[in-house]
C-alpha cells in the first residue's frame, strides 16, 4: 500500500498503536518498507532518558537518504503493567525515536481512570488520522479505539502467531478470539464487550471507502476478500543490526505456553532438559512472559544460562553473539528468525509439542494450531523437526 495523500496535499497522518515490543518492531519494519521517514523525534513524556542503543543502530546504510522526508508516523505505546514487557518496550521506543518517529507513551492501565483518560486524550488524534496501524486487533483497547477513528486506511502488523488466527477468523466472518482461549460459551465480560468487538470486525473488513492491509512474516492461508497481505522480510532489522558473531554451540528459545495454560509445566521442563542435553545448548532466551519461579527451576535443573533479553529476539540474534543452532518450540520465532538471520548460516530447529504435554485447560484448537505453526514454517524455511527424547 503506497502512502496516500492527506488533507490539502500533506502526507497522510499515520497513528500506530502497540502494546508489545514485537508489535513496535513490526511497525518499524512496516514504516521502513513504506519508505516513511521520521520528522519529529519527541522524547517520551514523563519518562527518564533511556540508555543509548548500540552505535551500529544509528549508522546510515549505504544508499539511504538520511534526511527526514515522507509521511509522518506517531507511535502510541499503550503501556502494559508487566515489568519485562515495559522494559523491552522502552528500549524499542528508544529505537523508534532514533529513527525520528514520534513516540507517545500512554499509561493506559495505570488505575481505574486510566482507560478513560487514555481514550479521551487520543480522541482528537484518532479523528484526524488518515491511517491507523495496529499490532493487536484482538486487544479490547484497540477495538475500542477503532470505534472512534475515521481513517480510511487500516494496517495490521504482526503480533506473532496470533496474526494467522486473526486473518483466518476475518476470512470466515467469525468473532475475534485468541487461539489459546478455551472454547465454550463467552463469559459476562465477553458479552458486555460483544458490540464493540463486532464493530471492530466490521471496521477491519474492507469496503469501497476503507482499505485494509495485513503486514506479516507469517503464512496466510485464508485471505479475506479485499484485504491486502504484504510480506514482512525484516529488512529494517537486517539493515540496522549485524551481521552477528556466530558461536559453535546451540541456544534455546523459551515460550510462554506454560504461563498461558496450554502446556504442563513439568512436561515442558522435561522437554527443555532433554533437548538441551541432546543438542548441547548452553543458553535459554526467556520469553518476556515466563515466570521467575519457572525460570529459576529451569536454571537449577537443566544447567542452562537464563538470558532475559532487553529487546525482541530477532534483534538480539541479529546483534549476536548467537549459537549456530537455535532450538525452539512452535512460536513466532520459527518464522521470523530465519528471515532476520538470512545469509548468516544459523540453523533454526523446531520441536513439536506432544499432545500429552497439553493441559486440561488448553483450548481444543491448541494442538492443531501449534502443529500448523510448525508445519507451515517447515515448508517455508525447511526447518529441522525434532522429537524431544523420552
């Protein structure tokens, strides 16, 4: 989707909403592919200056025009409460400001009045925006904000594997529900919010007056009529970081499947221990949502060095050092890391989730969805599939 003229010949006013570091990374990837340039690197209001990012991030790539030009982009961070997510978001906000984009940090969950203050404070910008970019169409916050905007261009950037489910649900005309939510009748909050969710789904359906784009590195098998799907190849990440130094060993990528109630904690620990032993893994890159207690237990029982990344793993791996083999369970990274590490010789290997690892709380759709994540990545990136040793 090419940048569209705004009012009176001005570039389109683009407003992006993010709630996670990966969403913000993919907004930067989308802006880079669009050729958007920053024009006003405002600091985050009410926050301390952040530590500077590595010098290589600020370098100018040969052939790039360093002068700011093109359409304006304002990134609104709807800040979560989780400390690890907030820390990564602050670092990503630092990178966004280094690119010259405006960043507005909203304490969207800072007390009972925060949602009303956030929505009230954003209403004017939402009505003026020509284009809305969002990282999580399942977010009730984002769905509520969509009821206010008059923008004719809507863009959904990757939020990991959830993007696959969003596109499929939109194509089938289903209500928007995250894949790991257990099936059954909706709860009271779901019923109360149903009109807003239905309105958001209608707004995310293209028509003669509204264009919808999905910007994704994930495989999209069911494309809704009229929705444009654009491939995210992580060109911004590759241009700004690396190439990394490659070590001889293996690294392992953690997952929050235990925390979301999909996988049993003991089974997961056994799988990590066996995989680390079989493949000589020495480091475990924790997912930002993994609990401290679980990570302490992993360190004690597997001997792995637990690493809490301060940036999304795609950037950490691209900066290096990184193992020659990266071991992962079904997750977004089995699709994104091969793209971010193109040409480096790093091998990404995925371990399937055994059905016996699933908890009673897991959604009936969980096994099929996780198998699809692995299967489609294997087809695209020729990943090696492993079975955890008994």
